[in-house]
C-alpha cells in the first residue's frame, strides 16, 4: 500500500520525447522491474503537445481534469472524460492547443510486457541525446548510428533501454475507449451505506476495473483490489492519516484500505491488472511494425 | 427463461430499412413494451449492405461468425470479433461487400428508452411505405406528408411507431467498442472445475457483461444473471433438453440454468442490463442530430 498527498508533491519540468512543454507531479511510482510496474502522475500540458497516431506495449488510463485534448478519430477528452488506451491498439494523433490537466497512469498490461521504470527511461533518454534527436514524437537517428533512421519515440526509448526489439501485444480492443463520466449514473453501492458508485467498466481478460465512488459525510468505503484510488474532491481520513483532493492510494492485490469521509467526497478508481492473471512468459506477440494494420 | 434451438428456426427474407439483401433467423424475441425488450437473431447478409454513420437509442451486440463487415473508423469485424454498439454513440458507416453471418442482439439500454417490439416495427413500416420510401438507410417522405423530408430510417420508424420525437441518450462511451475475442485468454473460472472463461468486459453503469465459457466434457456451468447465452460449438444438456451449436438461452434476473457438457463446448454470453439499474423515468437525453455534440 502506498498513500501520497498529491498537493505535497513538487511540480517538475518534464523531459518529453513527444514535443511541447509538460510539467508533472509524480504521485505514485512503481519500481517493479517485472510485470507489475506502473507510474501515476498529474500532467500539466502547456497546450502545444503533439504525438502522431501510435500504440504502446503497455496500458494507460487518462482522466481529464481541466482543458481539452484531441485524440483524432478516437475523440476529444474534455473535463470528466476517462480514456482507457489498451496495449497494442493504435490511438491519436494526440494534440492540444490549450493548457490542460490530466491524471495519467501508465502500467503493465495483460500481456505481461512490463512497463519501463522511470530510472531506466531517464538513463535511456540521456544516452540517446548523443545518438539523434526527438521531434514531434519521432526519434531521428544521427547519420551513421546503427538502427532504423526514424522510429516512434517511445518505441525507440524502450528498445534502447531494453536492448531488444519491441513486440506489441495483439490488441483485445480495436481502439481506445473514451468514457464521458458525466453521463454515468450514481447507483447505491451494495452493502456500503452512504456510498454510491458510477461503474465505468471492467476491461480485458485481466478484469481491469474503473469506477468512481461518492461518499456522504460519515460514510466509509473499503477499497480493495489492485489499483489506484484518486481523490477528486472532499476530505476525511484514510488509514490513520488525512485524505483530501489529489490524495492517491495504491493497493496491491489482497490489500485493503478504508476511506472515512468527513465531507462529501468523490474518489476515482483506476484499476490495475492482478499480476496473477497476466501472461507469463510473453506469448502471442506481434513484431513492432510501422504500418497500422486493418482494425481488429 | 427461454431456450430455443437455433437450427430449428426458419430463415426469413427480411425487409431491411438499411438496403441490401438480408435473411434472418429469429432466435429469441422479447415482447416487452417497457424498457426491457430485446431481439436476438442470426443475420445472413448478401454483402451489398450499407448504412450511413448513425446512432441508436438502444444497445446492440454483434458477434461476427463468418465474413467481414466494416464500420468505418470504428473498425472491421472479422470472424470472432464482438462489437458493442452503445446507445447514443455514433458508429459506421457500415458496409459489407461479401456474404457474412452475424449474431445480433438489440436491446433496451441503460437509458430506459426501451426497444421496439416486432409488432410495433412491422405496423409502422406498413404505414410508412404508403407515405414514403426507404433507401440506403434513409427514409424519404412523400411530398405533402408532414415531418422531416429525410431522416435516418430507424429513427423515422421509431418516431412513427411511438408518435413522438426520438431523443438520444448521452453516450457513456464515445464509439462502438470492438473486441477481438481471439486475443483474449482463457482463464479458469473460480470454483467451477473444467470451465474456463474469456472475460471481454463489463460495460456501462448497468454492468452489462460479456464473456465466453469453455466447458470440458463432463463439466457443468450454471448460467446466471440477465443475458443471452449462445452456444458456438459443442453439445450437452440444458435444463432437461439438449444443447448444440446455435442453441440460445435467455436468462432473466434471478434465474439460473445449467449447461452439462458431453463434448467440449463454447458458449458466448451477451449480457443484458439488469432492469433495476436502468433509468426510469427516462432522463438526461440529447435531441441533437449533431455528432459533434456527442462525447467525442
């Protein structure tokens, strides 16, 4: 279990391979070199962000707090939109032309491919600076440097860090799934007086859950199951300490924690896959290609 | 509970509002004038089917058995693709140029808008043919007939049957969700020896479930929860009778039915919303025809 007060975390300038300016608050960071790694942050984008249509070998939830961000044919994320971007599925291009704030968790998906740790990524970016340049989401290798001349910037970073070609999982969903959380209904949560739930969905064969919970003052929510619980509003106590806006809780499989609300509170669940349900060793992957195949 | 042997049902030529030649086997037919109606069919399309990009005020699952069907930016359905087309979300255009077979259930979604019964649909179409014509998914009113001169054909039919303007639910998902069931993993179903599950997802605030179950010979599977269980292959017994390929079971909330496999069997669950979770009275609709106002 990890509990972090988001408003106590410094806002850092972030080096990005995607272009544009980003500042980040690192909320919860995994350091699992195996299949269970993840990284949860608040990203403050200046509005000149661009990345081409691409895919990853990991999963991602994005919850738009302020501003807008377009993802091309996948849609536009506005305040309250939750996006699930699954491993192997193409999405974007991603553009924003105004300041926006988004909570992002990137994590190892059902394939068991894992997710690069921040320290491995930093080392790779440092080393790659002398080998080429990043521009609008693409890595351009210098003349004479072995390897593909141009490559999606994340893929290039991953391959440099891991020292092997990236392979992509075959996607379970053809496309990213965008949810307008404002259009879901609050429903009483069974067995939890004073707590209502918006069930946004459960995805993939790893049963990755996502939902929001609204607690009346005095109500208690017992959080269980592997995932991140992110406080969107309200205040109360959590495992002997305080919770308030942007308090972030990570629970591992089999762990639990209790939120006790002093004010009406809203908590977003961004589920993570149970490591026991992930594939191992990696099966049925397809080699990374530059061409987007016909959709699923 | 309803059990129907699919291979005993006649194949009808179908009058389609969408153009093209279509034959249908009616498998399970609801007759609920309230929010809980549904219609489950096998559709045999001749391959010259077309419908423009549009949206509905009901939910729909499509499971592609043979052939291909494209849905524009939503993707292409190939054998084994399962599509969830949620109420209010635009999808398509839908186009097929080769013969294809698809299992389709259309049903009243979370909004509580309901779904037209076959009688309502039939009666409306008879009257509408005297007042205009259908062409490629659009209804054209004859000169002098009150109402919009052109309108999406299903919307026109619905409004004719109900005698009021259709309102669309605000979509919970921005687009149709397409799942490649071949890319999901069989996992043991807890507490049920000899049965494995592919969990495709749980969708909307009504927690609409989707999964497949694989039964070893001798295994038993208890089907529960509101939904349609559709046998893709195998054989065995079901509630005192046989089951085999295309056997279709409807289970209402609170009911259960037991499959006992004599051969390795695969059963697809197309969940329906629990009616107690649906909205009543109908709330929070949008009336616009403008796609840009939808979530994406």
